[in-house]
C-alpha cells in the first residue's frame, strides 16, 4: 500500500460545519470535541469544526465557540471556523481560533440569501477581516461559494470567480476555496476553473469543496487535484449541505475521498475506524450513510485488505 506523492493532497473533514448544517440537531460540545479528537487521532490533517452563523438560522452551529474553547492550541492549529464578517473573525479569534474561512458567494442572489448582503459588500469588508485574523496570529482563507452554479441565477461565469480571486481586497488570504455548493459541476468545469485560478493566483493553495448531488463528488474532487488543488473537503458519510441553497445535498464523502487518494496516513484499520465513527454519528442524527466506501468496508469480500466486514 502506498500513499500519493511527497506533496500529497490534504483532506479537510467538514463534518462538524457543513456536514451538520442541514440536520437541525445540535450535538453537545463534548460530542463534537470527541469527534474532532478521534478524526485527528486517525490522521485526518485538517478539520472544519464550526461556523459563526447565527444560531437562530443555523441551530447546529450554536456551540461553535464552546468547541473552540475546549480544544488545545495544537488541536486548533488544524481546525477551521467559517466566518462571513470581520465581527465573526473577532469573536472566533477571541475564543482561541487560529484559522478562519471568510466565505461569500460569487453570485449576489445566493450571498443575499446566505449572508444578507451583496457580494461586493462582503468583498469590501474582507480587508478588515484579514487584518483582524493576522493581528491575532491567525490564518484566513478566501472561500468563494457558488463558484460554479447558483440556485437562483444558474451558471456562474468563470470570469466572475477569477475577478474575485484577483481582487486586491482579497490579498492576505493564504488559500482560495472554490465551492461547488450545489454539486452540479462536472469534472471538465472543475478542471478548467481550478487550473485558471491556480495560474492567476500562484502564491495561494487551492482548496476544492464539492458536493455529491449528481454523483460526481469523487470524480470532481480528483479532477480538482489533477488541476492543482492541494486541499479537498469531505464529510463523514457524505453528510451535509447548505440551508440557504435549494437543491444542495450531501458533501463528498470523506471516506470515499481518502479511499480514492490513499493518503500516507490511511490504513485499512484506520479506514474501518473512520467508517465506524461515521456510522455512529449518522445513526444518532437519523441520517443516511451516502458513502460507497462505507458500503465496501462492510462487504464480505474478505480477500481485499480494505474490507472489515459486517459490524458486530
């Protein structure tokens, strides 16, 4: 069994943010911390653990700051918090967060539905968010939601996304996150956009955030990696979606991504433990397991080293 390459792709598991958003159930702080630590123990190198979204609008995120406060600085160095305003950044870093993902949509219609302002207004506020994060010794990402399609306006032109990525007001962001928020992109589109953003902003890492709405989550993720993305997002069991994007469904499964990419930290035993963690969480939430890899791990093809067999 081998890993990918010396510069292997990083999985960021987003179960505790994007994964939980549509569930309507608030997991306890203790349970969230337990999941963070279990994923880190398995070797998952990066996590998104919560959001500063209003708890009355996104109830599963209500205890994000309590989760941050419960983690150590070493753990928080691998964790990201979703933010949408400079004030969000202030509150997150005051609680101890080190990494924030400043997110807004390429399409005005979705940004209005998701954040309550225009794309231009969000971009205009970004320098203040960057300054706040840097002053606290933290890192900040530029996250562009609806990078491919918008649930209200339809297809989003590549030039719209590229203009945001090139905008001087976004300088200071170490990464650019390109989001297929609705899971409607196809590999050729992902290849094209990731390649162009990488060429035009070469100093930044490209993060690809995909959904599996049309069954192309893994294919699109692999296309993004081939085109130059060095971080990819996934969620346990394919859990997740955006509450303000009609038609959005689960994220690409973390289990499916790691089985496809075989990072050096992954072992058959570790994958089986990841599947078990996912099964327990999804059972508690009453959510289906959308991971094909989880199904494979539970198969009876015992001659294959990645099969763990039925759970006892």
